[in-house]
C-alpha cells in the first residue's frame, strides 16, 4: 500500500530513535517498524540454526525465511521467532553485534526489503532504522536523522543495560559502539547517512 504516509527515523544506535519512533507511532495510531529487530532476528535465527555469520548466502537464506511475528504492546513489541518469545534475546549486546555483522551483507539486506515495505499500511507507518529514508522508503513524507555524541549514546545504553541487570563496563560499551558505528558507516551496502 504505497499510499500510506511514512515517517522515517534514521540514525545510529543509542540515539533514542527507538523510543521516539515507538512513542510517535503510539500517539499517531500508526504502525511501527523496528527494522533493527529484523537484523537482530537474523543473527539470532542463524545462531539457533547453527549457521556461521561468515557465510553470507546461508545467512541471507535465514533472513528470507524468518518466521517472525510482532505482537504490539505498550512497552514495545513482543517478538516471536517460530512461535518462541525472543524479545529479550534480540536486545542483547551479542544479538546487536551479530546484527551489525549481518547488516553489512547486501544479500541479507535485499532479503529483508519486501518484509520491511509490507509494514507500510494505512493509516501510516513510523519506520525506525539506519536506511529507512535512504533505501527502504525514499519517498517518506518526513525524514529525521537522529543522533547524539558517542559518549552520550554509550551512557544511555549502559543505563538501559544496568536497568535490565546486565553488567557491562562503560569503556567496553564505548569501544563496541564505536566499532559498530564504523561498520555501519563504512559499509558499502546502505551505509548510515
Ligand atoms: O538499531 P539496532 O541497534 O537494533 O540495529 C542493529 C544493527 O542492525 C545495527 O548494527 C545496524 C543494523 N541496521 C541496519 O543496518 N539497517 C537498519 N535499517 C536497521 C539496523
């Protein structure tokens, strides 16, 4: 349904785009696409299926075949992978780092395009992710690039993880996020722009 309007919110991890896009979708009564969840799901599904993240063609097959259901809820979507609740699992740093590796692969990105565009339904869609305004919905009515200092993003992520009882050092997180930024920005397939 190409007629439904789209608000695209692009930007790096930890910038607050997840929180803002979800609240915006709730306020407007629009659909919400957390595109990063699809890359995270691909990494998690590959791990479950024993598919090494070095094998792009196999990982792309995993992405194309994802059996996923998003069940909307006030605090975010519940994510079911083949019926199993992986909502917490896909938010782990491990899934995030796996997602950043598979997101570099053009075949994986291609496998996820139609799935993302299918979220565009009336009355409208708020789409969150690195390439929403550049690649997936280039005709979005509004394109937002939301960012923040690396130190601030690392601090926010650290707080989020601590609240969940996950103990990581701020320094390690900073290093990891800088690496992930570099991978997201330097890659040739749909770089962060
Ligand atoms: O926003 P996030 O942390 O859930 O994203 C996880 C990874 O997936 C991150 O490395 C960037 C990548 N990603 C992407 O390449 N394109 C998107 N539209 C969304 C996420």
